[in-house]
């Protein structure tokens, strides 16, 4: 097969992995000809006793074919380690019969646990299954049924284990539930007087709920044993009151080391107004210099595409950062053109993030670039 084009030639390669099904016998070729409805498998002279069939190569289809009784996260991610590529899948055990538990709208289950981490070798197609939550009774039953299939999480090689992250789909469900169940006072809960919601964001010319975002930040916690907190990889989602736009809290899922899986909720004082994502976007649109520049770029065959608005906690304050991409109407190749940053009542737009932060926190106040 074609590997890659060189300067004046094409470089070809043959598959040298361990994946695939060998077909050394005629009866096997006959079965595959019937399976794929392709008579050429029987007649072709290109096939030899050392040939192998590689199929079900779509990663989602492959893991579901092996473990159809598990539910899989919608966002598998790729890891490069030791010169090889690995796909990570977060798999869930689910049930619709958990006592005294409600069903979320649109979901056929009322119990879900991220019990399995699946690692797929992108070259060989082999899959290793690791038990991430040994306390889950469902995965305990599956492990007894398939004793040689599942491995403990400690058996995952350490270089790969460092890339484990908290799954987005599970966190999204937890955030949705916590918006109501953070109320511990029965009277507040019954009257829904302190109901939260996931804020909206303007994406693709539509208002959509904000998706949780992975960030590297220093959590505002008390230092452990006198040592300062270090930056860590977290999955974060903000909250606003129901039918309001100011921010009241944010929730983070930790992903590093022994803190993996721990959820942290930070609530803001109700006596202080904290701008929410929709209010920050409104302030950006109302800024004369920024809105004028965006309107100018939206003409003459180009289009402005605002990226995801990132909410980054810094101690007891919030910093908002949003990339601005410029793309041609014909090419549709986005180019990072500006970075918008907001802090409290100040909004700036600069060519780079460092320049935006410098302008945002400069002693002379905010300055805006419309170049």
C-alpha cells in the first residue's frame, strides 16, 4: 500500500503487524467470499497462504463488536507512546433497574459507572480491557464470566496510565444531576429555589449548552502539607442560576494521579456578581472596537468564527479566553487571528494570548487592538 509520497517517488509498504485473520485454506477463502459477497476473493491470484483479512477497522465498531454489553464514551482519544498509536476508550456499565434512582430525560438507564478503560493498538487492532472501578458489581460479574479478558488498572503500563482522563459523557451527566441535587435543604429542593443550569454559548450561529472543557490549572485549594498546589489536568464546567446568566459555581473533575475521579465544586458568594459566559459574550459584542473589527472581517469574502469560550478559575476570580478564527468563504481553512480575554469588567482583543493578558492586566487599564 502507499505509505507516503517522497520528493520524486512514492514509498510503498506492506503490513507487518499481528492483526488480521489468516486465510491459508481454500474453504476459508470460500467463507469470506460468501461473507463479503465478493467472488474475487476466490478467483484473485493476489491472495496467498500468508495473506490476512483485516476488517472491522473502524475503532468504534471494533470495540462494540468485542464488548457489545458495554456503553462507550463518544470521544475516544489518541495517545502516542513509544512510537506507537493507541486509542483510549472509556466504557460504562449501565442498568435501568437501580432502586430509588431516576432516569435522565433521553437516557434509557438510571445507573452508570465508568468501570472499564479500553486501550486499542491502532496498528495491530488488539484491545486490552482494564477495570477502572473494581467496586462496581456489574463489572465484578463480567470479570467472573470472562476471567482472562479483564485486567486490573494497575496492569496498564505506566506510560499509558499517565494519559488516563476523566470521561466527558459521564461528567456531563453528573453536572446535569448536580444542578438540582446540590440543594441539601429539603425545602429548597422541593421548591427548586436554588436550581442551577448549564450556561449557553453561541456556537455555529446557535445557542447551545456549554460543553465541559479540559484545562490545565491550579485549583484554589489549601496547600497540602505546606507545599504549594501544582497545576493539574481537570475537566471543568460552570453553573448559572436557572433562567439567569450570572455564574454561581463551577465543578471540576480531577484527572491526575491519586486524585483521579475526585470532583471539586467551588461556589461563589451570592453577595457578589460574577459574570457568566453569556454575559461575557454580550460584553464582547458590545465593545465598539471589537464589534467594528469583526464586522469588517465578515466582509470581502471572509468570515469570523469564534472558538470555544474557556472559563479559567484563578484563585477566587475568573479569566475568560476565547480564540477568534478567520476563514475564507471558499477555503474554509480557519486561521487563529486574535485572542479575546475578559476579566471582571475589562475586555481586550490582541493577536496573541500573552499580549491579551498583558493588555488586560496592565496598570494603564484595558487597551484594545483593532489592527
